[in-house]
C-alpha cells in the first residue's frame, strides 16, 4: 500500500493543489474539508481517497477527526494542515464572534490536528507535518487583527512542538506565504482586508506547492514564500514600532496594489 498523505482544506485553493501534488507523487490520499460538494468532486477524481467531511469549528467533529488520525492502522506519512479562515475589516467593527472563529479554525483546530498527527506519527516511528501559516504570523496586519493573532499563536505552538518531537522521528515544517491569489484573498480585496496584502503582486498557488515540495525534501522548520521575505519579516517582528512609522506610506502603496489586483482580475466591487 502506498504511503498516506493527509490534507485539510482540501476542496479548493491551496489545499486542492496540494491534493494534486501528493497524488502525482504516488501517495494514497486522506482529505478533509467542510465543503461536502467539493469533497464529492474530489471523490470523482480520486476514487481511492479517504474522504472525511468535517467542520473544524464543531468541537465534536474536530475531536472525531483527531481520534480517527490517532486510531488509524496506518497513520499519514505526511500531512498538510492548511484549512484557514479570515473575516477582514477593522476589529472594532466586527463582532466578538469573529475573534472566536479565527481562533477556532486557524489556531485551535490547527493545533489539535498537529497534536493528533504528532502522536500518531511518534507511535509509528516517524512522519512529517507541514502547516500553512501566513506572513501575518510574522507581520501584524491592520484590519486583520484576529487573523494575525491566530497565526502568531500557531507559530509559537508549532515551534515548541517541533522541538518536542524532533528526536522522536517526527518533523514539523511551517510555510509562510505572502499574499497568494486564492478565493480568500479575492474576498479580502473586496471586503476590507488589509491592503498590506497588496504591497507586491499576489503570487500563484503554485508557489506554495513549490515550497511544500521543498519542505518535503529538506524538512526545515520554516519556509517563506517568496524566500526573500524571511529576513524582512523577521526584522518587522523584532521592531514593530519601526513599521508603525512606515504604515502611512505602506498603506498608500498597498491600496494602489489592491485596486490594480481588482482591475487585473475583473473583480466586481
């Protein structure tokens, strides 16, 4: 039997691209998403895949998924924890439930899944967990405060977990993409997302898959997309007061980039 690859957020965007990538590499697939119609589409393309519909905001459904991972006869050899959500806009204009949504999916669910996968892989003698974070795990984005908080928190959890399991045969890697042209980013562009996402032209999904493939081979802890963003992101994290002084110019440039992105892709306001 082929080695197993597990993918969350598999029914669209980066997750679906990852499914295609793992299938091309010969992995057996275990895919999950809350989009049941999208999962049925995947079932048609990958009839041998294990399909698991789960809403990660539902704590019982999340626990069932984690229990299934820990109880699997053959745990995943590689896992891509990718599901995420954003409700953009000034924090004080959003309900407190929006904070909970970001924490539940981007942090709580991702941490629980990494925990379950790590336990299963340690018991099996090895494995590799790769998680999608965001440049927002390094650079706090105005108008995306809860999103930034969830990604900052996940980074801390994964760095700690990586050290705990490193000598037990399990590797943890984190991907930090800058803005990627996905349905989520297009929604942000039209609904008050941080214009800092558009300081440079958004990248194609393929750039994340290239980083995913690189992570599979070199198994480092952190990968920035594009790679050159690593040093600038670390600098911003170390000196947030400096960035605050630059915000007026950055926001002006980002707004220009946002308008260009909308026009280039023919997005309706």
